[in-house]
C-alpha cells in the first residue's frame, strides 16, 4: 500500500480531470466527493474510480462540463436531467433541489435521469442531514452484477440505499450500503489488494459460490445481502429510481441508472430541535448497550465513517499499488505524468 495525504490525492485527481477537459467547478465537486469517500473509508468509491471515469469521458459517456437541468417540477417534486454530467454533479444538484423544496414545503421527491455513476450515496444524505433534512437516496438498475435471491444469473446492479437523519449533539445518522452482499467497488478493491471477498458474497459465471474477486470480472455476479430481504430492497430500488422516475425512457446509452431522492424537513411535524434532541436520546440508548463478546462498543450508522475520516486526515489514505498503477496510466492517457511516490 502507498500512503497519501488527502491533499496529495486531491491535487493528483484535480490535475487528471482538468487535463481531461473538465472545468474547475465540476472538477472540484467531483474530486472532493472522491477524496471524502476515501477519507470515510469507502475506498471503493474514491480515487480508484479515476480510470473508469477518464475512460467514460474519452468515449463520450461522461460530458464533464454538462450541467443538470430540470425537466419538470412541482412545489414538492422535480425530475432532473443529469445531461450526462459526472454523476456526482447531477446527484449533488438533485439533492440540493430536494433539500430546498423540503425546507419550503415540508417534503420533496426528486428523480435524476440521464445520470452517470453518482459515487458514494452517503455524501448526499449527509448533506441533507446537516441542513436538518431527513433524506433517502437510492440508485437502482437492472444490470447483471447482482443475482436475485434464489437465482444464478444477474438481474440487478448493486442498487444501494442511503438515509440521513439529523441528530442534535451527536453525529448525524448516515446509513449507506449496497443491497448486494458487498459493493461492486469493494470487489475491485479486493482484486487490487489480491485478497479474497467474504464467503457468501459472490457466484462465478457458472453460478458456483466463490471468494475469488477475479471471478466477478469474468462473468460472475454478486449475491444480495440478507437473502430474500436484500433482493426485495434491490427490486424496490429499481422500481423507485427507474420505473417511477421514468429513467427507462431516457436510457439511450449503456449502464445507466436512475436516482430517486426523498427529503423530509425534520421540522415537518414538530419543532426540529425537539426531533434532534429525541434522536440523540434514541442513539444514546443504542450506544449504551454493553458490547457483545468480540466487540469494543456499539456503533450507530455513520460513526465508522466519521472516525475513519478523523484518523485518515491525520495518518493518510492507503492506496493499493495496483490501483495507483491504474491511476498513473489513466493520467498518462490524458497527458499527465505523475511523480513517483
Ligand atoms: N453509486 C453506486 O452505484 C453505488 C453502488 C453500490 C454501493 N455504493 C456505495 O458503496 C459504499 C459501500 O457500500 P457497502 O455496501 O460496502 O457499505 P457497508 O457494508 O460498508 O455498510 C456501510 C454502512 O454500515 C454502517 N456501519 C458499518 N459498520 C457499522 C457498525 N459496526 N455498526 C453500525 N453501523 C455500521 C456505516 O455507517 C454505513 O452506514 C456506500 O457508500 C455506497 O453508497 C455506490
């Protein structure tokens, strides 16, 4: 592993995307998203994505300087056209619209279509919670990376969900996970580190269980987490983000995903401060549970990411040698030579 500071990775990623033709503003939003994912401990959605995004720019799937726009809206809803910008730009626009409408009207739903890969969903739910808005974000696709429960052929993408809930003095709650047993990007990370994936998360192309991450890139597929329950959530993710939004009607390019966002003002039913104080009490009760054998303490969702970010800001971010080699090659493809680390 090679250790980088967050600023080193930010500068590197910025140079690469600027050389690929992205303007300073979308570059900054994208790069901050990637580095925040690394800081949060989700290396699957950090700088490891640079090569794929550069390739997507070069083949025209990502329009680096496109801006999202609104296709249709009501006081409580908006259908956003991502216009094939970086997915992070489209989703950021979508959540900003959802937050503003929820603050004005109490609730809001937003769909984002013609949207590239949006990265780590927790970024968006955290943004909402920080502003006193409860949020749910899901991005679903009918792909072939994840098999439905009981199946041996892929039918879903990894169809993640994220929820944000504002707390008072405690850190806001941030729930954020793929509905596959592990996120696709984490198979990529395991492959780069030459490590197996956990048992029960992967089938090879013949439908046989395996822990070899290479099997995933050779026609294999992930399994849903929690058996039929994960499979049910993955189904719901597609229905909300693809069927409800009509993202299907906009799928004129490959590997596309619709995004669905729900935002609720924390002050909808009663005073926001009272909601946040009660959230603190509920979280405190959970935190006070004595740890089971093998655990140091009970954590609430969002705590691991906050702690990892604090640690990585001080100690740096580890990047696998293979991942760094791919980033160096991606940089070269747009004329940037990276210094040896
Ligand atoms: N854009 C996409 O298409 C896409 C697809 C799949 C996944 N993703 C992203 O991949 C990332 C990783 O997903 P994942 O499925 O590997 O997540 P994960 O299995 O690491 O679960 C993370 C969630 O569990 C919580 N958590 C972790 N340990 C905990 C503990 N001990 N106690 C309580 N809560 C705990 C975290 O706070 C977080 O909410 C997410 O950020 C997700 O948004 C994105």
